[in-house]
C-alpha cells in the first residue's frame, strides 16, 4: 500500500525567509492556523505562520474530509453554518481541485435509541434553517444502492459537503500567502518571549520573531507548548485510523456513517472508509493528570477505545517527552516534526467486513492505502477558543475531530478575536476558564 502523501520526504512547499518582526505569529499549519493567517492577512495584519513540519501534515489532512453541519454541538453550529458559506466561496476561488462537493451527510441508525437521538438533534437545530430530514429504510435504500445493513432509519443533511483534505489545506495556505501571510515550514516555535507579563516575541529554531500577539493552533501539540509557558489545558489525543479503497462503483455520492463504519466517495472513484466511533488511546502523564475531567466521556465510550500502555517515542504525551526547555534549546517539536502513527489494521479489517456486509454488491473493499491521525480533544469534546492569561496569547485548539469543516469559520472568528473585534458568535462555551471556574462540564450535545 502507498504511504501518506504529506511527509518530510516531500520537499517543503513554504520556504519564505523568516521575518524578524510581525504583528502576529501563528503556531501550527493545520487548517485552524492556516485560516486564521488567511483572515489576518486579508485584514492587513502582518502575520507569520510557523509550522514545525509540513502544512497539513497531521490531522488536518488525515481526517474523513467531511464538511458537515449535521450533528454539531449547538455552540459550534452557527459557526459551522458560516463555514459552509465560506467553503462555497473558497470553491469558487480555487475550482474543482479543492474537491468541494455538496453531496450530503447521512447518519444511519441500527437502534430506536439512535433514531431518537437524531430526531432530538434535528428538532433543536431547526432554528438554523438547515435542510436536515429524517430517513425511512425505504428512503435509505433509494439513496444508497444495494443496501443489506439492518438500518431502521437515518438523518440526512443534503447541503453538507466534503473536500479532499490533503489537497485542500495546502491550497488554502497558498491563498493565505497570496493575501500577504508569510508561511515557513521546518520552523518550530520553541517558546514565547515575554516581558512584564506580556508577549514581546517568539523564539523559533530559525531565530527570534518580534511580535506582540501569538495564536497557538498546534493541534495535538498545543498542550505541551502551553504547559511550558505555565498555561494548562486538559487536552489529550486519540488515534483514529482511516483507509482509502481501490476504485469501486458508486453506491452513494455523499458521506455516510453508522456506529460501526463510515465512508465517503472520493474524486477518483475510491472510498475513504473508517470506523464509525472506535479509536486507540495512548496512556501517558497527561492522561493520568486529567483523568477525572475525562471520566464522564470515558465512562460512555470505554468499550470503543483500545488502550495502549505507552505512546511512541517523542509523542506529545510520551512518558519521556520533555516538559520544559528554553528558547535556545532543541524542543520536542523538532524531535518529531510530523505525527505519523501507524493505523490499527485490525480495526480497519473489521471496517472492511462491515462495509461488505452492508453493501454486498461491492464485496470486501481492497485497500490502496491506510493511515492514522492524532485527534486533539477536550473533556467536553468542544475546542478552546479564547485569550489566555498571558497578554497577547490566543488559544485555538482542541477541535476534537471537528476541525476540517469548521476551520474557515473559526479562522475568521480567531482573526477577529486577535484584532479585538467582536467575533459575531457566542464563544462562552469555548472559554478556557471552564476547566477551573467550578463549572460543570457538558459533553458536546452533537452526534
């Protein structure tokens, strides 16, 4: 099988000289960082994005590629509705190469309890005027050819979409550069430079950049970076496995999932397939440190999680990963520039079996490639989008597997937050203080 298309073996695409000064430095070249840089540059802000490895080298390119409004937590949903509008504009700018197509997202139910959950979400989401509709078994069979799975119903949002992640995010980065952003790959930000309690710059492996504002959008690495600066967030990461099949006949043009497996049609006629809800989790110091915050989620999901005793060497929550270093020292971000975990082939084998059982006319799919990504998550499965206690520092992380689709909207929100402008959405659910102000954490109400 072929390897993942974004790797250090591929020459750096963004090789601008490192400026000595900027208004804002963005840490991390996933879709969150890229779109924040896009909107800052568009507003005339001098912004530098530093990426330790490759733009979109980690979870922003390794996800399912879904751009969905359906099933969102209701605090995310207004931003996601905005994101859908933005994706349409991006598609007009970049054309078919972006891979954006509105073919719908369908959730499929095997139990009455799942159907009740779908219907409850749909009713609450009606205020946003989505085109979400419930599906009967006959309607599912009319939409998905050759169905044999015992689905008793489902939920469909026809306006939901998809794009090709490892193509789309680098294209969006090119768009940010065209608007004036500077993007530098192979350039880890090691530490903040501070004076009098406020940011005065950052130390990178290629030198210092003077600035007075920093956005930390480092995905699975954000907690490690912030902890070195005295800011703690209860962020952990889970491993999610995905595969690409060989080309097969089309049975459904859109994106679909039940609790056992998910699939979407790709531009070349193949499918992306993945487990519907199963994942792997590496135990490390942060896992034990934040155990009680994650207990409600863990209690509900432990049967869907494969626990591993230790993370690979140099992973963010590895047992021997450094937790402290100085700005002139090699940081953990340089020791492992791209998180490239091995997929759980046993889990993917079961996905192949479930796919074949549900769609027997296609048979057991042959895999062209398989990969995994580390999804940065929070105890309540919604992100942190907020200013930190350090003056000039903004945190945008913990997107919990929801980031690719909502990235454009959140990038616009974070850019306005940095500029001191009203973000246009209620961000109180995403505040940093919720983990220490005595609030009862509410796990995401989405699906």
